[in-house]
């Protein structure tokens, strides 16, 4: 029973996030900011590893 509530709750939350992302394009930058921050950090680390 509790597992069904947890799975249902997470499903509802994900559906809400997807709908907000789809219907409000201005929020996409906020949603995707962690991904872009991670990618920038990876790029900086790769640049440091490159021999000069």
C-alpha cells in the first residue's frame, strides 16, 4: 500500500514537472541549469587535463 502511494506521488510530481516544462518555456532554463553547470565544470576540467 505504501509503495503504491510513493510510486503514485512520484509519478504525479514528474507529470507536473513535465507539464510545467512544456507549457511554460521560461522555466526551462531554471530546470536545466544544473545540467549546464555540470557540463561547464566538465569542460573546464577537460581543459585543465589537456597538455599545453
